[in-house]
């Protein structure tokens, strides 16, 4: 009974994690440059792995059902805006950003503007990085070549730093459509083309995500029912069997 009870409990926790990620996907279906997250479920032998997930399942159970997510790096649709400071990446790669805290971040959201200090910044106000540092935009018009070179009134202003990552690199969501990556894992993007006057839409399929949300909710409900049945059986054992043991003693 213990084994089934804790298996249902960890499965419910995993489904709750999945509900959070699917709901987050749906909430960002209209967010430019957003990368969808796919749920991954797997089984792990807690004792054999040498890395128990918690002291609880290490003590009472040799396995646990885990929930995890993978970032969907597929291309989103390009939507024409006509805004000279809207940039979309066609192909693989990310814009490099320096956050207010000084950390490095990466994004596909090219909805940029110019700060009062004349810097090219994201919607969150963070500096968009060029190959030689932050990019200064003074004057107009602004034009961008497919390789990311920026010209202001015909004069060279800098070149966008567009980076890519080797397959399997762990990218983690940071918020504001930002992602972080392991140190020194970013390399210059070789298959990226900058499209000025366009924004890349989210790559989340709203219909598929809505269906997935319903499916995960049903699984969660099944696990809740299983936990209720185990709990009821435990109570029945406690009230009916334990007195017999006590009387027999």
C-alpha cells in the first residue's frame, strides 16, 4: 500500500508541475519571441541513482515519478509591424542582452526601442548587446542588414550580437522572455538572418496547448482519486485491524 500511495503522490506532484507549464504556455501565446515548454515525464530509481529526490521517498520508496520541461526551440511565425526597431530572427539564435543586475540573458523578442540615453534596449529596459558592447542609436533612419549590422542615417552604429547554442544545452527561463545558459556556452549564430520591421510570434500552438491542459487536469484528478482511495483503505485498516492486534496482544 505504501508503494502505491507514494507513487500516486509523486505522480500528482508531477502533473501539478505540468499544469503550471501548460498554463504558462497559454498565458504567453501572444508574447513575441516566447518559447513554449514541453512536459517530460520519466521514472527514476531513487536508491540506484545515488541522488534521492527527497528524504521521504528515499526512506519509503525506491522510485519516484518526476516532471520536467524542455524548451521548444522551433521557429515562430514572423509578423510584419513596419516598426524600424522591431527585429526578428529567421533561423536559430538569440539576441544577447545585459540585464540591469549585470547578468547575461538571451531572447528572441526583438521588440526594441531607444532609451533616453540613446541605447538600444528591450521592452524591459535592458541593454541590447552588440559585438562590441551596448549599441548606441543617435538619429534616424535606422536600417539593419540580414547579418545584424545596424546603420543610422547611413553611418555604422554597430552589429547585433546574435548567439546560438549547441544541441542539448540547458536553457532556463528567466522571465520577460529571457533565458539563461551555462557560462561560455554561447557561440556566434551561423544560421540567423535579421528581419527588420518584423516580430517573431510565440511558437506555442494555442489549440494543442488547450487540449494538453484538459488532459493533464484529468490525470491530476485521477491521481487525487487514487490518493483518496489509499487514504480510505489506510483508515479502514487502522480502525478494523489494529484493534484486533491490540486485543490479541
